[in-house]
């Protein structure tokens, strides 16, 4: 039901999306989110983004987030893929996909997954920018988005 990957290699968005519904005729909705590496942050040009993670722990956190989503909404499948290593602007960095019988569950679960991933998963990001290399801190708006899912 859950497919979790943390990888250096690029992923194919269409392939990942199709994997959510192929062979599952009960699926009536697939909702996906793909995050891309930006070329500007806080008005400063970004040349590349380097992502690090805690192997083993990262996958466990992502699995727990997927388990929580599956416990909240009736979903048929979840795919979470996050890249690590060095990425250029416009490179896909994260894929979140949810398959469900109905669209409301798929939309809600997908939004919950990306909000939770952004605040709970142990990833560290360093931007190579025009003004030097900078580690990126968690954004307040990401924290606020994640809080709305708390009971």
C-alpha cells in the first residue's frame, strides 16, 4: 500500500503516478504533488541545492507519516519519493501521490502528507547562492500548515 523511497536518482513523475492506479480498478482518484528545486529564494539566485538526510531514520519517519494518512483517510495507495544529493533548479525533489476511491480522501491525504513531510522528515538543505552557501531553516508557514492537521 505504501511505497517509500529516498534516492539520489531522478524519478519519472508519470511512471510514479501510474504505479498508484495500475491494476487497481477500485481507484477512482489519484492526487499527486511534485516539488521542484527553485532558482530563487528570498530574492537571491540559487545555483544548486544539496540535500542530506539520516538514512534509516528518514524512511521510518516517512513510513509513519504514510501510516497516519492511511489511518485518517480511506486510501488505496501512497507513494512518497524524496531525492537527496545535489540538485539543480527545476529538478524534481519530492513526489507525493495518493490513490483513493474518491477524490476528497485523495486530496486531503496528499495535502496532509506534504505538510507533514516538510516539518517532520529529517532532511537538511543547503543552498549554493549568489551570496554564498546557506543552510535552510524550517519556514514558519510550513509549521503553521502542519499544525492544522493536529487534533
